[in-house]
C-alpha cells in the first residue's frame, strides 16, 4: 500500500464535447425561422470561438443557444471568456469567445491558500497549469476535494489522477 496518495486539480475543456455543442448550435441555427437568410457563422480553433451574426439580437440568441448546449454537454460556462460584440463588415457583429484552459498562477495561489485553510495534513504544489495535492490520508484528500468544489473560483475545476 502506498504511503502517499495524491490527485491533480486541473481546468480543461473536453474538446469533443465542445465540438458536439458547437455542431448542435449550428444545426439549430440552420433550422430556426428567425435565422433564415442570416449570415450567422460559428468558427472555432483550439483557443477561441468566433461568432459572426447579422445584428445584436441574433448574436444574443446565438450565445443563448450555445450556452444551453454547453451546459447540456457538461461544459461549465465559466470556462469561457465571452468577450464583447465588435462591428464587422456589412453591418454585422462579431464576438470572440476565448477558451480558458489550465489554472493561472494567481488562481493556484488562491487554491493553495484555501487548501491550507482547511488545516488538513496535505501538501499542494503548482506544476505547470495544474495543482498536485498529496497527503497520507485518502479521507483528507476527499475533504480537500469537497472544500474546493464548494468554493466558487473563476475557472472550472476537475480532479484527475486520484491515487
């Protein structure tokens, strides 16, 4: 039996689920009457989604549809930086939505402080864009997980490599 147990705290987006949500959004837009003859498009890269629509109202509707699909697919809305509308050619509106991936160094400090505030016998180390939590007791690690779930951070947290 191992003397040290650990898990990693990460913040990532399942790319396959994101693609599925974007495809469902595109299909719904193609079938809706209020988007008939609209030049609404959704394009994505691994770091950003670009939405182009005719006007502010259609942009708002596209974002509402996309957010609903993301939630259904289990992707947290706070994993995105939604940006603002900017003018595009032919009186259209464009919005860049950035994907948040990884835990920033500032957030890792907040997470580490929250873990230390629990007064449990665990250690937290920042490694790249994730946080490794180690301890001798599985119960303590599960309490840390529960504590982090209850706190509200700007980034979605997942717990992986529990061993």
